[in-house]
């Protein structure tokens, strides 16, 4: 399974720098000079390898220079490119309470009494913390569940489920 670690938002300046939306907890490792990124080009299934020449933070964004991308035209051609890694290349988490997003996606969501609520569609990362986007089994709507121990006391990646203990009103349709 391929996991996205970054996306080219746009070019920056005239020397081929790229503004990259980071989608990894380890941007320093993924985008360090000399590292090779696998990029899936926008509007294509073509995958190319790119070598990072430099990366720096600028105004809360990551600016990346890639070997061979030397001007704005070349950088603009990469807009929308997704930098991906293979999930099999990830080391196992050493913390039993930490999970990769892809490990949670697809897990069945149950209440403490065993009632099935739905399944995890994706993990959303916000300034306020992580949310589980759950596809409701009953009516197909999206339910956002704060991914905190008080509300999600049990996660079993092995058995493919999470147990939630939601506060009153959290599961009610809006």
C-alpha cells in the first residue's frame, strides 16, 4: 500500500523550489538532502524518483529543491505530484498506543456494548488533534470522532476494530 508523505502545492520563486504540503510525522527524515522521493505525477500513474537537494521551512511551509528541477517551469510541471512511500517500508511502532493512519483505516467501529457504528474511513489531522472520520453503517453519513483515549479506549489493529465510548450527542445526526 502506498502512503502519501507530501504533495507539491505549487512552485516558489524562479529557481525551481517547490512548496510541499507535508503529510508525515517525520518531514526531517523524509525530505532530508540526499534522500530519494518517489513521486506519483498528477493526472498520471507515472512514478518517478526525485533526489532532495535541500529543504527548508519558510513561513510555516516546507520549501524543497529537487535535483534536475532548476526553474519555475520545471517546478510548475510537478504541481499536484504526490510523494509516496510503501507501507511495508515503515518500521513498526514501538509505542502500543501509536498507530499509523493506514493501520486505522477500514477498522470496524463499535460501541462499548458491541453495537457496530461503522468503519474508519480516514484519520484527519487538525490543530485541535486527530479525528477519526467514520462512515456510519446505519445511514452512510460521516461521523467525526475525536481520537482520544477517553472516547476511543480500545484499538485492536490485529482484530480490526476500535471501541468508542462517545459522550452524549456525539453520534446524533446534526
